[in-house]
C-alpha cells in the first residue's frame, strides 16, 4: 500500500492546482509534486498537459480544511470557519454552536482531534 501522507508542500501544490494551475511548470511547488500526486490519483493530466484535481484530491483538501478548522476552534471558539466545513462538522457531531456565537468542540470532536494528533509524526 502506498504512503498517502502528504507534506505541506504537496498540500500547497494541490491548492495551486485547485485554483487553476495550467500545467506542472506553472510554479516550482506544482512541478516538484505533480508526479507523486498523479501517482496517488489526486491529480490527473489532461490531453493538453493541463492538471486537474480528481475527486480524491478534492476530498483530501476538504478533509485538511476540516482538521485545520477543528484545531482553530479548539484554540478559539470564535475562529472563522468556512460554511461548508461548519455544515460537515456539525452533521458529524464534531462541533456545536454556542449561544454567544462561534462553535465549540463536542467530546466526539475532541476525540477525533486527539486521534489525528496521535497519528502525526512527532517533531
């Protein structure tokens, strides 16, 4: 099984491609990472050499946004979070709205965040 843990640089490349990088020569970040991301089926080359995110690549970026939102809300209940991320995390019972505004992590959300943190390599 392939190692699908992505580096920050690879996430940045996915984001560049999502925003419309035409090919892997647009910038160094995309150029360095396009081959591996293509091998992991997160991006695909078009016939004209253009790069596009696959469904898997889109899902990986969305999940990263969810993890970042959980971390931000753990630090500050009033942190700005995108609407689609709030809807997803609320539906999964990871966050709950506060009366005074903002969101708080539920016990399930704290457990998920602890699991994610435990899986990351120690620095």
